[in-house]
C-alpha cells in the first residue's frame, strides 16, 4: 500500500511540474531569471535531457528522458529543400544523431551550441566520395569516439549548431517561415536561453528530416 501511495505521489508531482513548465513562458521577469526557473523545474524530472529536431515540422523539442518537456519553433539552412548536408557550402542542415560539443556566447548569434557534425555517417560518405582523406576521416572518428568536437575544416564543412540571432532576418517557425541560416538551427533568443540552461556538453541531439 505504501509503495502505491509513493507512486501516486510521484505521478502527481510529475504532472504538476509539467503544468508549471507549460505555463512558464508567459511569466514576467528577466530572460535569465526565467531560464533559471525553467532549468530548476526541468531538473526535477527524471532522465537525461536530449533534443529532437524535426526539419519538416520546423520544431525543436526538449525531452527529459522519454518525456517531451517543451517544443520550440525553429528554422534551418537555406538549402533546406535539398535534404541532408553533404559538404561545405551546400547550406543544408545535417540529419542524424549528434551531441553538443561546444557551448559559448556569440556576438553574431547570441548563444551557440555546436553540434558534432560531421559525424561518422557523413565522414564515411565523404570518404567514399573522396571529399575527405583517410587521415581526415580518422580525425573525425577519433573525435566522435571520444565525444569531442570533430574537425570543422574539411570539405564536409562544420560549425553547425543551435543558436539565436542578434539581428532578426525573418520569422522563426509558424506562418511565413524563412530558412535563413547556412545550415544551423535557429531559435528565438528566449528559447535559446531555456535550452542553454538545461543541456550540457555531450547532450544528445537527433535531427530528423
């Protein structure tokens, strides 16, 4: 009986936390303060944070374990209609499984969370197509094996990440979507604050078509 009561209490607490998260955005206060409050609420949920990005839905969803916590509108590279990223300069947002390998403030993009592109899938394709050398492939593989930042200086390109913007070139998600980046995932700055407060180096990121 006691075990059942404990389980019921946890479930009710979990529901209350989700309701608080869903109501957090309209609350007054500075963006930093709101992000800190958001991070505290998310920390109480079970599991590790992870991000799932749907290019076709123009969304980024923050998960804690298997639980979707919050979904944000997002836009992508100007080469969106051409599919997965293949090489430097194609303006496409890469698809696949990555992890956050850098986190820093940015004068141009507000805050930047770098993704581990190119990963093994893209490196293997690049090697077969002779876009990179065996030595460059080995560098990328070593970085991925050690969960570090892969080289961003090969013909596959790099410096792909999740960021905000210091200027507003167009809407983020919703009607009037304009994919304006060179391959990155762009969000509103307030949304970047929330995500930045929850994730860490090594956080898993999945980008779906």
